[in-house]
C-alpha cells in the first residue's frame, strides 16, 4: 500500500483516462484506470479507492450505477463526475460529490479531486 491517496478513474475513452490519470499522478495521487463501472468495482474490491473519478456514459455499468454501488459499500466516498452531458446527473445529496463538465482544463480535475476530498 502507498501513502499517496488512491484514485480510481472509470472512463471508457482511453485518451481521456490516460490524460486525467497523468494529471492526477503529477499532483501526487496514485491512479488506477478502469474501462467501465464493472471494472472499477472489481479494482475497488482489491484496493479501495480514496476517491472515485467517473464518467457517466460507459458500457456494462454506467456512472450512475457505479456511484450507487460504491455508495452502498462506502457512503462517504468522495466522487468526481466528469460528463459531457447536461441532462443526466447523479444525486449529489447522497454524499461528497463534485460534477465537472467536459471539456475541462487539466487543473480543474485536480482541483475537483482536492475539493471533494476536503483538501
């Protein structure tokens, strides 16, 4: 285990996942990439995340479903939602959650993770 905060990024677009992951790693986070919600749940079961960063629209298990399942496990888990859509939003009242809209600048994702963690 590492002393760096662990972030799981659930994003089905490889370029976005790698770019966001790289920015967070440069800011001192330990990052694990998942292609969809199912993979994110599996990764979290093996190595729990300190923060979840997720897209909303993904195959197999979308971001809304992933958030619901993660909240069942750990209601207080900090979550950052990245979305290019304005018509679907998770229920922010269920815990610490920040929504950022694509496209976004690199520092926005790093700041959002810090905000949702309470840093």
